[in-house]
């Protein structure tokens, strides 16, 4: 601790504590003193000390100090002024062993024992020896002297008053020199010291040494006080200079200044943007969301019209959906359609480790927005400011931030024309207080686009680039199940870049397919040298899949087959659902399993069962997953019936083995069906594999040509 009292304390009390230490620190000395006093005195003293009430109030005479013999005094003085008696001179020992510490502990060990004061005050009182009793009186002194160094005059007076009050009570019995110390009259200190030494018959030569020692100790203590004060002042100065440098650095250094700015909360994204250039036209494939937001646009255009009948519009709208589905775009479009200012804020901006900063940003944002109503405030990643996790110790102040947000949302009237749109990927993570009526009480789902939506989005972005008329957006749309708007935009962009790199004038299907595969499976690995044997195996394996897909009634249409290594694969066949599949029939699922089996079946038929490879593992994963779900989820096993088995680990061993049995049968049958097809179409299989070895990649049309036995035009 660096409190003033604790730093200054030691110096002022030094001289006396030295005395105290000198009096009774060498235990053996004090013992020998007390044993050598006459039995009488000893008896006199002991009972007094046994009575607790008499503790500190002892008269020197009672202590028998005046009766000490010369030899004993020598002993005493020796303990006070070590080395003095021997040399009858102020030895160098005395100079060194002075005073500079408050306690015996500190003198001995060289560092402060923080409990020394407490301990001493208790211990000294417990001592039954006479000299120690004096010390118990003496050690009142440091406490009062301490105040002189740094207390105000007022407090000092008060202290003195209380001191004298206490004194008044004990005036009759307190030793006079202790009184002198307590009153801190230096003159009387000396006087009392003189008197003491006189009454106690301390020889004159000793008296001088005694006083000198006292004075020296005092001076040293003064010097120490001065030193401590100086160093204290220096430390403060250094800290102040460092602080100034720190602030200067923060303002000067660009990186730091950004930190500083963002943490001050003074400029938290309060500049609105006019969104004239973004309208609902720009958002494709999310028709339902657009319809729901249409009424908000009407409201922003004319807030009064809506509230005149007492109707209330939601203050907050929550856009919920996976990343990249166009939530931000929709919010912008709302502002753009209504032609009102758009305030953008990201939830993570408010998630500050500094107390109050997040809250003050929210305040600023709402103040600005209200001044410019009607307007739209958009808070992206709302979960990072309004999430339930805000109780976590990592975000100690986010509770404040969310409370501020709630207060601001409650703080304006519904017809003020401020609409808050929040976006989140995890609505379930939001704090309940945020989604109750009056806050974000309208939820709009922004899902991943369906095949129609994907086609629209693709067309929208294709129209921004040069593309060949042969490009069929629908084919790409069908092959990009689960893609978000942002991913589709990226796909078109990558195709355009690829075309540019290849020196083409326009983007064709080839580039679009290429970038689709790249996004789905990772980049091509053209540099990998695959030996002919492996290439052949891959060609037959992939053609196996393709043949099964082609000749199985309920399989998805083939889109493409390739033996170009990409990501972790050596080749692949891609199939295209005609439409997004909302439901799948039993025969469609079986067809998918058969197609998966096609690869391994081909390897076995062409190269023999000793030469099958590891390449089919992901095919089996896929087939097994389908079979398992058919049995345990879809009720498609006659033996196990129309029942779901969610946690197979908890089922009885019989049921578990029955499930396993059924899955095994489904897979085995699938394998056999695939084998049958490949055996039947061995010729087509061979043709297709050879075509793949020649051309590396074949699209749906080319595959059809090969399988119909026609010759492919040379590319
Ligand atoms: N439905 C869509 N129509 C047109 N473009 C879209 C669509 N969805 C996404 N995009 C494109 O993707 C970009 C990113 O989308 P946006 O930032 O709106 O997604 P988001 O849902 O807000 O994502 P996040 O949750 O990651 O913030 C948009 O700027 C836009 O170019
Ligand atoms: Zn395969």
C-alpha cells in the first residue's frame, strides 16, 4: 500500500522506538536485570502487573529504577547505548545501531513488519517486567508523534485534545516524562529527560551520551522523513509526466488514436447515410421479408398517418437469418425506399471493456437519430450487445450497454419515426428483455434463398458483368443448394475473375461451374502429378457413379463428372436436383445410396477385389448415413416399424443389433443393385472412363453423348 500514513510513519517514531528496542530487545539483559533486583521490589511489582487494571500506569519509582546499582545501570545503559559502557565513549557501534527503524523486527531484519505496531502494543502490555512496563508507556508516544508529519493543523489539535483528555484522566499516575512526550513539547522533553536522569542517579558522563544519542536519532529521523517526502514528490512527478506522454502518444500514433477514439464513444457511427441508391429492387429472393418490411417503409414515409387511429407500429424489427442472406441489405433498402437517413452500428462496437463506453455510444446514436427522425437505426450483430452471455465476467460492462439500449428504446414514442432494425444470426441467444413487446417485437426471417431465389440473385449479379448468352443461371442455381446471397455474389465475381485471368471476353458456364466447385470443394490442384494408374482408377470410379446415376430412375440428373483433383478429392461427379428437395421419397434415397456405391463397385469389377482402393470411404459414409436415417428416423424399415430411434446408445442391445442389421441389409442390397447396373452397362462404363481420361471433365451433355455411343467432338 502506498498510503501516506504508512510511508511517513516510520521516520518520526524512530528515536523512541529505538529506545524501546534498546530497553528490552536483548531479552537476556532484561531478565538478568529483573533477577538481580532485590526480592522486595520484585514482590512489589509483580502483583501490580498481575492486576490487569494497572497495566500501563506505572510510576518509575514503583519500578524500582531509582534503586538500581551502578552495575545494573551499566547493564541498562549498555542495552540502551550498546558499547558505551566499555569505551566510556560514543562508539561507532552506537552510530550504526541507531534508530532508523520503528521496531525491533525492522532493526533486526531490515524490513518493516506491518503488524509490528499492533503486536508491540499488545505484547508490551503483557510483559510483567518493570522495564517493559515503562516501554508500554513509552510506546504511546509514537502514535501521537506520527501525526505531526502530515496531519493538518486541525486534526492535530483534535488529536492533541483527545490526548490531553486522556491525560487528564491518568494525570495522577502517568510518569511525567511520558506526559512530556505526549504533549510533544520539545523543551519539556529535554527537561523531563534531565529530571529523569537526575532522579535516577545516572552519572553525568552517561547523561550526555544519553542525550546525544537521543538527539542523533531524532536528526536521523528528520533526514529520513525529508528523504521519503522527496522521493514521494519525485514519484508523483514521474507518474504525471508518464501520464502526459501516454495521452500524447494516444493522440499522435494513428493506431493508438483509433483505439482511443473508439473508446471515447464520442464519434460512434453517428453519421447517417442517405440510402437513395438501395431499394427493395436490389434485394432478391427474399420476397416474404420484403413484403413484411413494406409497411415499415410506409410508416417511415408518413409516421402520423399510421398513428392517427391509435395504432402502434413496432419500434424494433429483428431480422433473423444466416450470415450473408441480405439482412443488412434489406435494412438499407428500407431506409432507401422511405428516403430517410440510415444509421449503421455494429453490436460489437458497443462491446467495450471500458465501463460506460458502450452505453454512451448507444446514447449518442439515439440522440443523433432522434434529432433526424424519421430515420432507421440498424444494429448489426445485435446478439453481441444484447446477448444472454452478457453476464459473463469477460464483458463486465455489457449489462450497462444493454440497459442503455432498452432505456433508449423505451424512451421514444412510437410515432416519433425512429425505426430500429436489429440483425442476428442467433435469435435464441438474445436477452429476453430485448424481444418483449415494445422493443424488438417484430421478427422477420431472412432465409437462405431457394432455387428460384438463387436464380434471381445469380441473374442480378450476372447482369453486372459480361456473360455469354449460353449461360444458364438456373443450372448454377440448382447446383448451389444452401448458398446464401453473399456466396452467390461471390460465385459470379470469381467466375468473372477467372474469365479475365484466362483472357476470355465473356463469362461462360465453364467459369461459373469452375468457381462453384472452387467454393464447394476448394481450389483445383492442377500442379499435383497423378500417375496414370491412379488416374485410370479415378476415371473408372467416377464413371461408375455417373453410370448408376444415369441408369437409375429416381437418381438426380448428372451435372458433371471430372477427374480433376480439387481440395481433398481426386475427382467427383456432381448431380443436380431438378428443384430444391423439400421431401425425398424412399426410392430417391435408395437411388442416392446406389449412386454412392457405384464408385467402389466399378473398382471391384474392373480391377478385381484385391485392388479396391480407399477412395470410396466418403461414398460409404454418405450411403450409411442415408440408410441409418431411413431406419431410425424415417420409419422406412419394415422390421423396425414406424418409429424413431433418436439416441441409439440408450437402446436395448437387441434393438441396437436389429437396427444395425437393417442398415446392413439396405447397404448390401444397394451394392448389389449397383453391381447389376454396372455389369449390364460395362461398355458404356468403359467409354465414359476413357472419355474422362481424355477430357478430364465432362458436362451433362457430353456424358449423354458418350453414353449414347456417339463420338465427342474434339475440344
Ligand atoms: N438477397 C440478396 N439479394 C442480393 N444481394 C444479396 C442478397 N443477400 C446478400 N447479398 C449480397 O451479399 C452482401 C452481404 O449481405 P448482407 O451484408 O446484407 O448479409 P447479412 O445477412 O447482413 O450478413 P451478416 O449476417 O453476415 O451481417 C450484400 O451486400 C449483397 O451484395
Ligand atoms: Zn466416389
